[in-house]
C-alpha cells in the first residue's frame, strides 16, 4: 500500500471518516497527534488562535518512520510527499455550521471558510507529485465518506477526480 493522505480544510470531516475506517480495521496515523508527540508544534499565534508547524521538520521526522506505506489524516498531510492525496471538501455554509458547533470564533470560521472557497488545500496538493482525489462530504454521513475513502484505498476511486466542487458562487458572502 502506498502513502495516502486524508487532507482538507478543518471541519470537512477527515477525523470522523478516519474513525470509521479504523473501526473497519484500517490503521490511520493521526498527523496532529504525530506533530504534537514529536515536538513539532511551533510558536502560538494568539491573534489567529493557531500554531505554526514547520513543514520541513515535519517531513523530515515523518520520513524517519520505518514503515513507508500508511494512511495519514490531518490538514497538513498533503505536505508529506504522499503517493495519493484525498482532499475532503464541504460547502461553505455547512462548513461554517460545523466549525461554529465546534466553538470556533467567527474570525476563525471565516478564515477556514475562505480557504475552502479558494481551494487552498487542493492547490497545495496539485503542486505535489501525488495523484489527487476529492470527496465532497457536504451531503454525506461520516460512514458514506468512509465508503468513498475505501474506494480510493482499493483503487476504485477513479470517479473522484478533482473539479466537481466549485464554491466560487459563495464568494460575495464571505469576502
Ligand atoms: P476534520 O477532522 O476535517 O476537522 P471532523 O471529522 O472533526 O473534521 O468533523 C468536524 C465536525 O463536523 C464534527 O463535529 C463532525 O461531527 C461533523 N461532521 C464530520 N463529518 C460529517 C459528515 N459527513 N456529516 C455531517 N457532519 C459531519
Ligand atoms: Mn480533525
């Protein structure tokens, strides 16, 4: 099995899908936990309520693992030099609802929704050597999202090529 990334804007449903896949017997690496455990969390940015992660250090430490094939979940996983990158997507209104329910501040909701509208992670993933897939979780349950993820893992995800999502009509509302 190759190295597979489950990435996407916070709130798109990566962790929920990963949990379901674990229940089905897949081993999934939690990249946020890996970053914390390996002391890779940078300075706290109180203004943006976030912490910067040094991507080069993260890549270096991750590449020291003895097992190279894995499924990795986290919004920075597409920077690991994966063979396959699956970008989780979600409609801005639904994403905002999920992030508010999580207790995010309005500025943090906006920052993440804007990133989703601008396809930030998809563009970052396109810059890598990986094969890129996309899963729109807007109308899916975590279980259905896990089904689609399993298709990709089994090499049956050919229909999930990027380009089916386009949130640009939501621009006016969020910018
Ligand atoms: P991520 O790991 O991408 O940040 P999570 O899996 O933590 O996203 O999900 C964010 C929130 O959205 C959680 O409250 C979760 O219950 C909810 N959620 C996740 N996936 C779905 C889904 N497919 N349908 C509805 N709600 C979802
Ligand atoms: Mn998560």
